[in-house]
């Protein structure tokens, strides 16, 4: 449950260095590749999102194993416009980031867990190093004397945020609609009808099955979340007041939807996974938010090249005047990949594979001020040590991606 908004003035810690994978003959801010090494081989760093900053640099949100908890500490890194390392911050208090970096003025906010109380916190990542302090909010943390802990997913919606948590008994999912300052407009509980303590803890500590929890809005004053509901992992739709309108069921907890995004024409760009972990992309799915269904019946493009149970990122973008849907994920042969689909037709426009000679996993991607793209990922150095890498693509690269 959300108790406070915490503001990060991040402290410079000069432990990382950046090295080029290749010599760049062009202006480095147009195209470059960086790996951010760390001489502590006991550490691992996994990027989750990236955003460009006002000074044309980049902030990367990630996680790293905690010395004080079984959970993963929040990790932030800032680099310059050419990818040069500037500072990093590892939190001793906050763990398990559950949202992307969300734009808030000139800063970014994101949701994570207080490792002591196990409740959700909205954190502000300011772009200038400094100190950390906390600001209380008015969000209720109890309902009928039951405390809601274990935040699982959060995201931005029009005018605020959605937050998905579990109760302390691991038997009820609760969805919160929050205002921009973190106060709760409403919350709704969804009975799981069984306790999922073991599954939840294994997910949060990354020692077992990882579930694709997410939240979003339909574009028609409704919302959705992917989480535990009624004995299954389901994509559940709710109306503007949080009342359930439909449920897109998975196959118990073995298969279901892995991500979804509302697009033009009342359709959705989606991805789902089968019981064996193989992935299906649906760049233009028709889903009725007022009618129950099953994820297995959604017909799309089977992609056996992708990692089983892959984390799949879906974003809308305008590239070279085209409205497109971008899918970012990783493959069984150790590459990251971006697929571009026409938003209006669902047709594949192009793909771009990133990384070679080592194993890479997708972290996040963002369009840049020079009409290119920055892609953060994890690279496994010597096959073992997870480090953050950054690929900068040019405007020309993106034009080729969408078929120009």
C-alpha cells in the first residue's frame, strides 16, 4: 500500500566505467554502443527502463541484488548524451521497482517497495545528485483491517497512476487508482480464492516463476490489470469506478497475456505466452472489455525465435510520419530485437536485431530528441556477469526499421 512519496536527489558514486564495443567514426551522440562495467564480480545489474533527460543524456532504471534483503534493490544510473557514465544510485531502502520511469515535469517518478514495510512507494528521481527525503501522502493502507502489501505493478494513466498490490494473506488482488500526487481516488479488491504466498514470494525474489504483471487504460474511460484473479492469472477489465467488466483468463497460472497496450480504432497491441513458454504477438487484437474470454483463443503471430516466457515491451511511436507499434524483447540466440508494426493495419514494417557474440536481454527503449532510439539491455560478460549496455540508433536506422 502506498504510504509516502519519496524524493531522490541521487548521490554520485563513481564505481562504474563505460567502454566502447567498437570505434565510432561518426558523431558519438548519433550512434554508439556502451557497456558499463563494474569490478565487483559479485554484483549484477539488470536494466528495466530508459528515458532521455533534459540535457540529452539518459537515466536508466534497474535492479541489483540487495545485501540486506532477499529482494532486489532499486538501481538508477545517469549517463551523458554520448553515453559517458555520470553517476549511479543503489537504494538501501527501496526494492523491486514495478513501473517504468514515468515523466513528471523535468523529473521522473516510479513505483517500488519499501523493503521493511513491504508497501508501495512512489519515488521521484531528480536529475541532480544530492540527498534523499520523504513526503507523506494521504493514501489509505488498510481496508477492513487488512493491510495491502506486495506491490506487483504500476503505471501512468490520464491524470494519475494505477497500482496493483496483494493483501497480507496473498489471497486478494487490489487495484488502486491514484491521483498525480499519489492520493487514492478508489480501490477495488479481486478475490483469488486461494493463498498464493509461495508463488508471490518466488516471483518477488526471482527464485521461481516470473509473472507478467501490468496495468493500463483502455482509452474508453476503462482500465485493466494483469494479475491474480479467480484462481488464474487473468487480464481483468474494469470501468471508470473500478468495477470489473470482463476477464481474459489465462490457463490457471501457466499461460496468459504477457503485455497489452490500447491503440487506435479501439483495438489492442498484445503479446501472450503458451504453457510451454512460447510467445505470440498480436499487433492488432480485438478484445471486448465487456465480455469474458480466454487468452489462448487470441490468434496472432507465433515467434519461436523469442526466449520462452520472454519479457515483452510494447510502445506506440511516430517514426518518419508513420504511427507504429514497437515490440521490444530478446531471442533464444542471445540478441535483443525491435519489431515495428503499422498501427492502423497491424502489418509488420521491419525488425532490428541488436547485439552479437555475447548474450543480451532487453531492458528498455525510448525515442530520442534527434529522432533516433536508445536501447538499454543486459549483457552477460563471460556468460555470467550481468552488466548494463546502451545502444544508440540513428534517425536513419529507424527509417529503415519502418520501411523507408
